[in-house]
C-alpha cells in the first residue's frame, strides 16, 4: 500500500467519524452560515431609528414643525413626550431613550433671530449613537413658523448638543463595561458547560451516584464556585478599567452587584443546560462558541442595537448578554439604579430559573 493510499484511508475514516458527530458537523455548517447572516444582514454601522424623547416647552406650531422635521430624518424615532427636561434626563439614565430634544418657551423668537432652536440631551456613553445625533446639530430648519421663509440657513447651529456621561467621547468608556458581558459570557458558560461532562469523562459520576445528593443540589453545588470566579473577573475588569483607562463609576456598588449576580446566574444556568446536552468537553466548547458569537455581534457590544433590523433585535433579546449590556452600562456609566431597569433584570432572573429547571430535569444521575 502506497503512502497516498494510507493517507486516503485515514482521511476516509476521519470523514466518516465527522459525519457521525452531529454537533461538530452542525458547527461546520452553522457557524459560517450564522456569521454570514449576522455580518451581512444584521450588522449595520449606519445608525437609524434611535429612540428619543421630546420636551416641548413652547407648545407652538414651530415646535410641532421642528419635531416632524427631526422625525423624517429617520435618524431618530420619537417614542415619548416629556413635560420637563428633568423627566427626560431621568429617562435617559434609565435607558428608556438615548436622547431628548428640548424646545424652549421662546422658540419662535429664537427662530426669528437665527439663534439655536433648542438643545439635544444625548447619552454620550455610546459613542456611535452620540456621533449619529451630533449630525443633527446643523440640520436645516426650513419653513418653520416664526422664522423668515428666506432664511433657510442659520448663522448658528440649529441645536446645541449636551453629551452626558462621556463628554470627551472616549470609546473606552463604552467598551470597558461592555467587555464584562462578553468575558463573563465566555467564561461562565464555558466553565459550567464542561462541569458535568468532565465528571462523566473522569468517572467521578460513579461516586455521585452512591450519594444521596439530588439533581438540583448537584446543579447548585456546581454553580456556586463559579459565582465567585465571575465576581473576581468583573472586579479585575472594572478595576483595571478605572485605573488604566480612567472609566468613571457613576452608580452604586449594590446595584452593580445585583445586576452582575443576575447575569452570572443566567450564564451559569445556560452552561449547565449545555453540559446536560453535550457528551464530550469538545462538544461543550463548540456549543459555547455557538452562543458566544451572537452575543458579541448582537448584544450591542460592537454594533449599535438600534441599527439592527427587527429580526436581529428579536434574536438579541433572547441572549442574556444583551440585557446585561444595558444593565452594566446603565449602572456603571449613567448611575442608574437596578429598579430603573427592572425589565432587563427580571428577564435575567426568569431566564436563570427556566434554564436551571430544564437542566435539572434533563440531568439523570446515571452513567448512561
């Protein structure tokens, strides 16, 4: 038998083995397919439909015309009206809107004199969204009531821009807190996804069978050590972010601990579910990658969530990283309280309960 024949026999055997390994074969097909769809369809760096609010203090026809002109730019989507700038600022802190347009009481007089028409209060913690809204500073205000019809351009910018939380527009301010979601997603799911699989491969499951431990108790026992691992990791990331990149911490330590523990629980329970499905540690790692890629691309870490199509946003909402990305940036950068973002927090808690329940039901304390 020649060398080529021997190599061909080994290659044929490897192909047959690969075809029998459903998880690996699925990854061969699904990973490039998902990446192609996400990069080609879901990822869009041109931000549109940013959720904003309007504070109309003038109540004039000019204010309604300007509001409509801002709406038709399609850069923003007006989702709420507020009575005072303080209410709008609170909504920005809570993450309900990304910016607010404040139109003053003397709006008609301002338009007649060519002064700035109003002010944008912008969540500057997201530099991509902030840059998109900065483009509205000099938008032309045409045919507004109270302004000369021939004055299609103004000597002053149309709007003032107030960048909250990151006036220097430093990208690391947005990246460092978001990086905690990606790192915790990778490590928490990976560690726990191989936990039970490792027990099977090492034969330690035989010892567990002879004990009176229950499946839920085993699951929780597997989770607890990694909770402390996750807390250590987030302390390292945010601590170095503060020391090296001077990323300010605007919130309270208690709120940060609450949202972090909720996300760690969601990630660990998802990892445990994977460990009840995978038969080998390699399969568990492959499934972790399958979850990690969408978490990086769709959670809002690399690309603005608001720029994604609706279908991509629906997929993103199913990922724990998307909800934690909002929570960690809200608490750490905007000083929001956990109860101000209760929807995302409750979603993580419910997700944890569901994943833990399914993993417990799937786990059978046997060698099969």
